[in-house]
C-alpha cells in the first residue's frame, strides 16, 4: 500500500528547516521585554527621536536624510518596525511569565492543601488528648470526692488492727508458729 493511500496516518508537516531552541528564544524575548519596559529605554528613545527630528529640521536640505516635508517617513518606518517586533516579543514574554505563574500557583495550592491537612490532623489530635484528659482523675477530683477525715479514721483503724495482730503473733508460742 502506498503512503498516500493510507489515510490512517496523518501527513507530516513540511518545515522550511528553520530550527531554533524555544527556551533560548523565550529568554531572548524576555530580555527584550525587560529592556523595552524600562524608563532608561524610554528616555533614550525619546532623546533619539528629538535628535532625529531636530537634525532633519535644522540642517540644510542637502544633509537631511528624512526631510520634514515628506512627513519623516523614515522615522515612521523605524518606529513601526520597532513596534512590529516588540509587540510579539512582549506577548511571548508574558506567556512565559503566565506559565511560570501557573506552575507556582499549582505548587502553592499543593502546599496549602498539605498545610490544611496537617492542621486538621493536629486539631483532631488535640481534641483526642482533651477527651483523654477529661477521663483522668485529678487531685482536685480526689479532694472533691474523698473525705480526708474519713480516710484518716480508716487508716487509724487499720493501724490498730495491724498492731493487735502483731501482739497476738508475739504472744503465740514459738513452737506454734
């Protein structure tokens, strides 16, 4: 069967042979976007435009390379060319930043979930310890439920019984022991 006859396999796209590293190009576009977004760039661009216009207005007609009478066509072309390249590079840099932000947000979400799970676990453990402690007898509970005078009386009686039993044992004949 001929490749053209096999409709189950899609055709390969033909490339012109322009191969580039996406990451390197992305880093390049981010550096351009960072440069274009600075006050220094705006100042230099404004200074260049002012010098351009002043030169083409002040100098004699024979030295002008972009005459005012034609509407500074060359300046317009240069600024349009700059804008046509800057806009896609800035968009590419924004897309890369958005992807990084999305990945960071995912990491932050997972960390927050784990933190919440740990917090819930600790809350359950603390509640368990509290329940366990409520079942324990404390000294205050003993004081509240036991009469100290009654306890002393019982100890005194036991002491007397032990003493009387000791006396009886001593009176017994050693042969009977």
